[in-house]
C-alpha cells in the first residue's frame, strides 16, 4: 500500500475530471441505494422492492389507447425489460446527481432523497406493501445512497481532516488517489450488485414459499380422464396436457402476489341476496370437480404459444354464486385478485349450463403454482384469460355490464372476448429443411368451448384434411397430423381449423388487439 502523502500527490496529478469522478461515484451510490431496498425486501416480509414498485407504477400508468405497449407488457420477458429500464433510468439519474455532488453536495443528496420519495409513493400504491416498511425502505435506501456518495465525493472528503498543507486539490474533489477512488467505488458497486441480487433472490423465494404450503386438494367424484388416442405421438408436437412448469404465464404482477392461506378469504358481494365470505377450507368443502380446459391469451399472435391445456381441479363457480344468490339484473361477474387486478364477464356466459366455469385450486394434480394463481383462480371455458381467468382470486363481484370495466378494457381491449378458433403448426419448424419422402406435418388446434370438428392443411394452396386426436372435450384443444409425401422444392404450408359449429377459421388477418389475432398460421419449408 502507498502511504497517505503519495496518495494525495497522486490525486493531484492524475485524478480524472470531477464530473466523471462524480458520475462514477453517483453510479456506485445509486447501486448501493437500490441494493439496500432489495436487501430489506428480501429479509423483511412486507418490505417493498423500490425497483418493482416503480415498475408497477409504470404498468399502472400506461396511457389508455397505448395498445401496442399493452400487448407487449402482457409478456413475461417484457417484465424483465421493464425492470431493467427502471434500473437504468435510476442509475443514470444517480450518475447525474453524482456529477452535481462534487460541486453542490446538498443538491445531489436532495436528489437521492427525492428518488426515495418517488419509490415510497410508488410502493404504497400496492396495498400489500406495509406503509411503515415502505417508509423504512425508502429512508434506508436514501440514507445508504447519500452516505455512499458522501464517502466517495462528499464534503467530508473535500474538507476532511487529513488535508495536507500545500495540497493542490480543489474544494469538492475527493482526496482518494485515482486508484483508491476506483477501488472504492468499484468495490461498493460490486458489493451492492451482490447484495441486491441476493436480496431479490430471497424476495422471490419468500413468494415461492408462500405458494408451496401443503394444501388439502379436493378429490372429485368424477375424474377427468384422457380418452384413448388423445395424443397422436408426433415428436415435437405440444403435449395435450402441458406440464405446469412449461405452461405459459401472463399477468401484470412483477412479483407473485403473496397470499397467506390462513387469512385468505373469497368474498362474494355486489348484486347478491347476501354477501358470502369463504375461507379456503370452506371453499374446498364444496363438491369437488375436475376438468381439462384450454386457456388462451388474447395477445397471442397467430402461431404463438400463449395458449395451454391443463387439468384443473376445484369447485363449481355456480355453486359459490348460488350461496350468495345472484340478483336479477346482475349482468356482469367481476373477479378481483389480491393485487387489485380485475376481469369482468357476462353473468349469462357463466350461467350457461353447456359449460362449467370453476374456481380452480389445483393444476395438473398439484396445488395451483404461485405464478398460476395460488391459492385459487377462475377458469371459464371459452373466454380469453383477460376477461375471465383471475388468478390470486379474492373477490367475486356481481354488477351490471355497464357499471364496471375490468383492467384491460380501458386500454383498448374488447369488453367481451370469446376465444377465437385457431390452429398452429408445431412441426416442422418454420424455415426448416426436410428430406424428401414422408413428412409428418403436425400441431394443435383449439376453439374452446365450441370444440374442433376438422383441421385442414394447405401445401402450396391445396387444402387436405388432417387427422385429429380424440378430443377430451369441446373445452380443450386437439392435436392434428397430416402425412405428406414431400418432393424437392420450396413450400408454403398453412393450417386452418373448423369449430364444432362448422365455422371455418378465417384467413382475414387481424392484430391481437382488440379481441384476438385472426389468420392462418403459415410456414415455409424446404425439401431437399
Ligand atoms: N390476477 C391476475 N390474473 C390474471 C391476469 C393478471 O394480470 N392478473 N392475467 C390474465 C391473463 S391476460 C391471462 S391470458 C391468464 C393467463 O393465465 P396463466 O398465467 O396461468 O397462463 O391469466 C389471467 N389472470
Ligand atoms: Mo392474456
């Protein structure tokens, strides 16, 4: 190690420009501030992650009509992108404040405090965050950031007691050597990233644990069974029953909502004869049912994978509604989640005896996974998820259709949205090259809950009928297969399904918004 005087000399000679020094210090201090909140959130149940809170605020403030943003925010990867954007903006601001700090420390410190206030305000929008803990988190985060900034470039550095007579340092400049400064800020940044990532890991673990508690699953009298021939056995085709770990996930939750099974209740209210509130045991004491249902996301593109089929177990939604007594005129049923998300559907759709809407507490014979709505969710055959499939369900409200709009409706999505007839080619992959001879073209087709009566495949415009797997029910998808004698060349392969009512899937292409994507999934193949 160098002695202190060498350090100071070094500093005078080689210290980078104060604005760069300040920027780097601000960056490190910003990382420390963010890490403090992540760590607290990981350790203290109920303490918010300020990053997630601000991300949540961004999602909630989506300007109505920004359909494309809304589409992209449905996706899971886009959530990560949103978080990364929040962190980048926060760090850029911290770097800018750091550059200010070398000349006007109080202003920079106030900037850090202002960011903490923003984080606090964002955090208390979410009712599941404790206001006290949000306050503590914001305060600690600001204090850590300001302390780190002061340690690296603050007034105590510039005017510290170790100032040597004759030093050429300017006021406001750190007294570390360049190497010392870079080591300290780099070390702080690295430690912050490590602690922050550790904190986030703990936080996600907390949420996963909450959903992994032992649950007594209802046992249905009538078992849902797969018919013989439910699976065509073509390599690479989506399985008829999608395993939980592979099932698509779509929601606005940046972090799986925490639900304590022991205090959780389902409240049925609004236009009912009498309000009903059931705890988990009371809910699952109702007659148990299970059924396979294919659910789909309205933002699924033609050929997309935001659709899946699972065995759902739970109770009949109509049994629960009957306990409360739905009043005439209650034309809409709204499912509300513990984090305030809502989906509304026509009561008539729910009451139609041709289908069996349910409150599911199990998915493929396992308790509902945290990301799929633990402890209870709605599954309503035939409707897109955004107007029906409320996860982390907490309330059922009976109202009139005109009286309330669910979460996505003001953002430009259709109020009523039955799942459109769609089909997808799974094998071969688009753009693949295959050998001449017999080629299995195969995929899935769905039209819940009208069922699929026929799937046709066009090879260069010539439609041929595919073979179908035995359908489980009208509420589920089927696999299809066409064996094709391929001769060398380039081909365009398209698929279309016909629903149970005889209606052929349209080739008229539409975007997912406002009520689902239309058009035929089409791929190109090379046979050589
Ligand atoms: N609480 C809550 N439930 C929700 C959503 C949500 O954002 N929050 N998204 C819905 C949408 S848009 C779809 S497509 C389905 C997806 O269910 P999955 O994630 O289990 O596949 O959940 C629905 N339920
Ligand atoms: Mo969705």
